[in-house]
């Protein structure tokens, strides 16, 4: 029996297809666990907690009569431990889905609200051996957009010969707002936030694990944050559901991570540029030396390039600033 688990759900339960996901992903991620929880504080926090382990001397632990410490690792227990299930202290890849997060987190400590059935919230944790982590959130964003907006993805690919374009697919429908937000592009150049990405890493012994958290709005809900507008997957697909969205993006996400591990951000730079929501726009940042400027794309490492009033271009690294549009978003050129 594959290591997949789905919590029993009464009433109109969501069918997540954990075993099917596992069968699809395990060839790329040996040792993978797929787990679906009714509720947890934060899927990212749960996987981070699972990975926070310390080497422990077996003999000392055994002599101390502490069976929980008489192994290769010492688990730092906390409130999230109840969500570990049979994968406690396991450093293997894990796709952890929660129908509801009571304390979902976004970038820079912001909260991420979700409602069962109306939101897709999950985290993918796996060890990655990277020489350069720069641009990882942008690569993840590209993978998600291309999976959810395949017609737009087709438009971002170089063509070897002329090909007629269907009338309804000439424009991208999803854009990326540096460094980690997916936006739905409206007619006339406006845009609304569809989802976000939170990437965290943790050292676990000799390994470094990356935890990739994704939150997507599927249906409208009353508690939604509308400060940046509010978009849902139902606007792209009238039949969209949280399980269907996960099934659509899981494999492309894993494939993108494997590509990033091998080739870095360079493999995603052109596709990000095609969806770059900030390029050519006036932006404001919280950095004192770059209070305002014009976004000029990103560097080879995925840093935001901002042209300041004196004509100089400053590279702003992810995590340093909060960037907000001074004008409505438009479809990237």
C-alpha cells in the first residue's frame, strides 16, 4: 500500500485522490508521502516542524530509557506534532494538503485566509541540492501559471514556424507579481490576486529541505482579503475545484523543481518575463534607497530590477521589500 493518506470526511466530502497523486509523483520523488488533513494551523509550519530534528546518540538515549529519543533523530515536539501521523520526523518528500488552515501564513508574516472547498492550500516539502536558490519562487510561479493557464503558457513558448492563434487565446490570463503572487488579468489591464507562494528552507542534519507553500482562491468566500482585489479559479474554469486544481498543478510543480535543481532560474527566465506584471510599471518599495522607480524586469538571479530617478538600476532581492503597483496591472507585453 503506498504511503498516501486521506482523512475520512462525512457529508459532501472532497475527493482528493491522494493515492492517484502519489502514483503520479513518486517516480520523480521516491519516498513521497501524500497526506490530506481536514484542518491544521499551517501546512508550511507542520512540515518545518517535522524537519526540525537533532542528531541523537542512540546509546545515551537507550540508557536514559527514553524510547522516543533512541533513534537517529530527536524530534522537537510542538502543537503541530498531531498532524505528523505516521511520517513523524521523516525527511522524505511530502505533499501535505489541508482543507482549512487556522493560521495560514503568507510572505513577510502576513496571514493567508482559507475556507474548506473554496481554497486550495498545500505545501510540498523535499530535499533539494542547489548551488543557487535565487529565483526559486519565480520558477514555482511560472510552473503554476503554465499549468493553470495552458493557453497562455503556449503563447510564452518560442515557435519554430508560424501557427494560427485561436481568437480566444491571444492574451495571457495569468500574470506574476514579483516575487510570489499569481494575478488574474482582467480586460483593460487591471488585475486581481489569485494566489500566493511561500517558500521556506530548513537545515535537517546534512540536508536542506525546501518547503513550498501554495494558496489559491478557488471560489469566492466572505472572509477573503480583497485589499489587492480578489480572483478565483472559477473565473478561469467554471468547473474548477480545489482537488481538480491540485491534480492539475502537482506534477508540473514537481517537474519544475527538478528542472530548477538541474538548471536554476535560467530555465524559467523567458517564461517569467512573458508573465511579469511589474515590468515597465512605476513601483514603490520599502527600501529607503529605492523608494520609487520603474520595474525593468529581473536579473539572472531573479532579483527585481528597479530604475531610479537618477537613471541607475538597483537589484532588489526577494525578501527585502514589499512592492506595490502605483497603477493597475496590465497584461505583460
